[in-house]
């Protein structure tokens, strides 16, 4: 005779990743101050890559200069990684964070 099938649900064990990330929160692209790039160049890059007007790009550049960093874009992780890569390709020091 065959063994009866279990009809009660069994718990699902989900392994932890060690990271407590909120997937609903957008990822942020951070540009850090560096001693290499000129202020004019940083404004140029922000305008070119993100389409910011002169005023917005200058505000972000000054935030980087005075505070050491500025969040220049946010969104899904994939887009943040692309933005970060593009900034790095233009010689800026950029990272992403959530």
C-alpha cells in the first residue's frame, strides 16, 4: 500500500542575503568631489548626461564641491548602474547607493 500524501503546507525557507534592502526605494547615483575635474567640466557632464539646465547642473556641482558629494539621479538599480558607468566614463567619481 502506498504512503498517504501530506496535505498540510510546508514552510518555505528563504535564505538571507545579509543585506536589508528595500526594493521599493530608488537607487541613488552619487558624484563625489575629486581634485582632478574642473567645475566647468562637471557642469558640462551633468548637462550632457542628464539634460539638466545650467542652473541645476551648477547647483549640483557646487554641492559636490562644498559638501563632498551630491545625488545626481535616482531610479531603478539598472538605470542607476548605467548612469554611474556613464559618469565614470567621463572621468567623474560616482557610486550608487540605496
